C-alpha cells in the first residue's frame, strides 16, 4: 500500500497551492480578472488534497481518482479567472514600469502553481517512487540568449527554450553560452536581486551540464544521478 501522505508530488503541489493563496490576494495584478473567484477556487482545492493525501491509492486508481481530475478542473478555472490563456502576458503588459519586476516575480510563482497542478496526473502515472525529484518537471532546454546580471557580476541571466515555452534561469556558471543544451529543473521561482529565475540548471562540480541529450522540452537522457542532488535538496527545503 502506497503512503500518499508522504508522496512528494502531492506535497509539492499542495505547497504550491498554499503559496498561491498567500500571493494572489496582494499580487496587485492590473486588468480585468476575477480575483475573488481565483482565491475561492484555490481554497476549494484543499478538500481534493486532503482526500489524495490520505487515500493510500496507487497505480491507475490514484492517477484516475476524482480528486486528481477535480484539481485539474479547478486549475483551468483559475486560468479563466486570471483572464484566460494569455493572463501572464496581459498582467505584465499592464504593470507600471516601477512594478514590472515584482509583477514578474508574482506571475512566475502563480505559473509554477498552475503548472504543478496540471502536471500532477502525469507525475503520479510514474508510479510509487519515493524521490523528491519526481515532484517537479526536469526538461531539456536550449539556451537562446545570455546576458550578465545587471546587479551581480557573478551571475548570468539565460533565456531558455523549452519547446512550448521559454523561461528565465539565473546561473552562477559564467561559461554558459547560447546554443548549450541543458537540463533544467523547474523549481519554485526564486528572485536573485530583482531578477526571477524559473528553474535551475543541472550541474556538477561547480558547472552546469552543457551537452544534455534529449529532445527540447522532454526529459533529459543519461544524466548523472549526482547532477540531481541539488534539486532534491531544494525540493526538501521548499517543503519545510
């Protein structure tokens, strides 16, 4: 019997919901959106998570449970409340210049929450695996552009293509270059001196892996297990 109360995938998804509910009331997003319903829908997810955490289901019974479907339905409803498919672009466009950095950070955190909920079914389909790395997505990305962080000479800002979308990743590897194929852990966003990072590059011995095998946007192939250690640590820290 699988102990779903300790399943990293469910725990991280629920934690992302809790963070969303802390962010959204004061996010100051500008434009036409239904803030009240966006908050209420996030709160209603609590009953789904409580059922999942103590269901002790596994296999297809867990993947196809009504609670997993209900969470996905509520996540899509929240997207509608936020303004639809392009909600993030609309909020960023409407933000005053002096609020764009903060707005960008809040958008990234809300996106992490929505993506985590919508990807929960696929992660659960991998079966009963007790490893923090299974709670988040790890994808192959291609670095499209690199620039120095305007407030830190020891950091680089990378625009990374993940196939269906692009993200920003801040790294301390100064040798990163356009065209590198990298492994990206899509961790909870962090801000590095007003620049939000939506993930972390897989790496070893102080440098990132720059020739990762696999299709853009898919899981990387043949990566060293050691390169996942920091991801595990950060997931554990997120849950604490």
